[in-house]
C-alpha cells in the first residue's frame, strides 16, 4: 500500500513539473534574451547605420551620438512627445523678465547623477561655465549662444546659482530661441565630479548624467550598452533593464537582422522596403515626423564654387524629383529652402531652381566655364534619414552634371573622418543633411549658414554680412510675426547665393518587431526609451 501511494505521489509530482514547464513556455515563448526561462524580455537592441563619435553631448553635433546621450543625460527643459513645445525637465519651473534679459529656473530637488553626487544649481553653473570658457575645437555648438565668453556676439552674460535649486541666466541681449536652445540634446547636464576626475577625453567615453539609463560599455564601431538607472527619480521608469545600440552599416543587412530577431528596432529603413515590412506580421513600420533637410553643399571658398553662377548652374542640373522617385518611394518632397515648411517663417514664395540643363550650360558659360570642369563630390558614407543611399544618389548627380561638362569623381571615407574633414572645409562639394534640434528657424538658418557657424555646422564656409545682420535681428526680435518676416528675407538671400543645393525633406522610416511597445519617434531624431517595453 505504501509502495503504491509513493509511486502515485511521484507520478503526480512529475506531471506537475511537466505541466508547469509547458505553461511557462506558452506564456513567454521560451527563454528571454537574458536566458531566464519564463521572464519577460527586458533588453532592447537598436540597430543603426553608424557609431557615435562622442558620448559627451556638448563635444559633438552628430546625430548618432545624440541617439545615445539623450538617454544618459537630461536637459533643463525638454520637448513634447512628438513636437518641440517646451516642458519641464531638470527645471520644474521657469520665468523670463519683461525685457527678455533674465531667465530664472527652479530645479528639481530629487535628482542625483549616476555617480551618486547631487544635481543642483552649482552643477548647472559648472556645465555652462565649462562650455562658455571653451573653444570651437572643444565644443562645436558655440553658435547656439553666439560664441564663447569674450566673443562679440556671445549671448550669455552670466549664469548664477541664486540658491541650491535656483539658477539665473542673465543675457547680454534678448534671444528669442533661448529656452528652446536650453532643451537641445547638446546641453545635457553632466556630473561635475566625473568631469573633474576623468577629464574631457575620458568623459566622452565614460559619460555620467542623470538620465534613465547609465553607461555600461562601448565597443567602437560595434555596440554601446546602457543599463537601467535603478535610482531614477521617476517611478516605473525606465521599463527596460538594458538598451543596446548596435552598428550595422547597410540598411538591407539591418532589416535582415530585424527579421531574424538579432535586433528589435532599427532606423534607416530604405523607403523601398516599406511594403515588405508591412506584409510581415512579425514587424511594424514606424514613421518619424519630418523636420529635416538633405543637401549638397559647396565650399564657397574653393574654385570654381566661389562663383555664384557656377553654384546656380549646378542647382539647375539636379533632378530632385527623379531622386525622390528612385530612392524615397514618395516619402520625401523636393527642397527649395534650407529648412522644411513645418518650421515657422518658411518662405514658400521662393521658386526653386528647376531642372534645366540648357539653363545650367548657359550659366556655366557666363561664369567662364563653357566646357565645364572637373571636381570631387564627397558622398555621405552612412545611411541618414534625409539621404538613405548616399553613394547611389551621388551617382545620379554625377551622371546629370556630366551632361553639362562637369566631370565628377565620387569620394567618401568613414563617418567620423567625413564629419571632421567636412567641418575643416576640406571638401569642395559634399553631401550632408540636418535634422532640426528645436523647431526654430534659427536652428536651421543661423546654425547652418551664418558666418558665426563656420567651422561648426557651416561646412560651406559661406559668409554673407547682410544675411548675418538679418539673422541676428531675428534672434533679438521677440515678436514671432516680425521674426518670420526676417527669416523669409534670409531665405531669399540664401537662395540667390546658392551655397547649397537643398535636395529633399524626408519622412524617415523606422521598423521594429511587433512586440515593441511605447516607442514614440521624435522629429529631432533623438528618442527617449524610458517608456519602451516589450508586450
């Protein structure tokens, strides 16, 4: 009897274990990525086309870096979920004086840096003093506040800690986009302690901020690993335990990696792959709100591009619609201005340089080049939302320019070198683009094409004193309608001088596995992952 009872009990136990195992597999689909059977997946892999160049946000203007740093560092103010309206960040409240020269910000009192040190007004002062006392080799975003301390156009007179959690900015002159500039990714607040201990070079590889994720590891040209900040001050955030940025340069290879489960989310989807993604029930297509421009720039200090007629001629020799039809599947519109029409102050009265090879030849002859000339065209080496296939688009332009006697040799290098050499003015003609940081026209026209921005984001080395005066007046003007009129005037000047050929304004595509939830792409191209999880 005892033997039968024992055998029965053993049989029940074995059956229970078997049923429990089956139940666990049915609910979770097997083991999670971290190898714990029955646990919810909590590590997300983001596939992208290129590596970051720095993880210290103030030292770079490069979008691949901001994709990472926006989740490590936080800014005093933040933007809306899918727009550039202003919301509290590390500052809970703010107010401006009537004359627009003083901004008082009340800071959160429950925030610590990842190294355990306190976030306070002194930390804010330290960060802005660090930047203001720098130079353009250290911190390329000097144009946002008119240069550094001592420069004629510098906007910030003083940053002062009024008390432990109150910081006051005093300006030399009013600056209409001042608060929007504070919310830009490049002005993420870093740990003063970590900066002092590590120095700038080491800090760019071992960043310490206040954000929902902490830096864990960086394998150059391969991956960056972030881990959950367990002490983050917002309850329930982040939902992921780990966020991994994985470099897969080719768009198609990246999509294959998504399809096979190697990655969970990707940017840089070729528009031609949209229908393929939509037809796969295991995937989802995601559109990013458009706020960008892809362009072909000329270094106006180099012959023959120092001649405006040459630049105008080549503008007439690019078939933008054909490029869109071939590479964007309708998810782009031809660009005629350096900023998209979603930005206030857009000048729609400007007529684009229509595709007309006869006009192009005539202008070349007037410029003294009736038989054309030889030139280099530097093609962007990585897939960007505004230029998904740089080399192929360069080949289309090469063929078209060849019809007017301009013999183009296409060149490229790795992404980091490309940016460095373009900033140094090494390229006579080059392809690049810009995704807006803050939704203000100043962030396109002044940041990209003013003489103050040469060596920063003005890779064309274009300088026009009349344009500069208009843009500075627009910065100082607080009436938005008057600002808009000034920006329309600025676009007319730029159009006539033609330092660029604006190519497209695109609607960038991303894709994810069907179980990714809570991902909301931002028009700036920098996305928060604190609410992302798996279904």
